[in-house]
C-alpha cells in the first residue's frame, strides 16, 4: 500500500511538472518596439523578421520568400530601428514599405 501511494505521488508530481513546462508565451508583435527589437529584449530579431515577412507576404498572398532579400531587409529594419527606438517594429516596416 505504501509503495502504491509513493508511486501515485511520484506520477502526480511528474505530471504537474510536465504540464507547467508546456506553458506557452504569447507575444503581440504589433506592440514590439524598435528598442526591444534591436536589443534582443523579446527574442532574436531574426525570429521577428521571419514572422513579419510571413505576415506581409500572407497579406499579399505571396507564397515565396527570397531568403537573401529577407536578410537584407532585416538589416534595413534594424538600422531604421536604431534611429527610431520608440517606434513599433510594425510601424517601422510599414514606413519602409511606403518609401520609394
């Protein structure tokens, strides 16, 4: 009986640990500032750039991505963000998309 109780307790602890480890963090990309982007405060800027690329390509219903162009664009966004740290990254991208 004691062995069964110990086994049950161990299994419950293992499940409790496993379920909390599976917790997800959600991020509203529209609220990420350039400061957070350039200083890696949320995640690697490349991850955000990939997400933004997918978002804007999806809006245009484009299914292809030029990876070299993505890297170049990421650098341009970072340069813009260094000069404008309080702007959101999405505002930065949209202002760059409007520029000739």
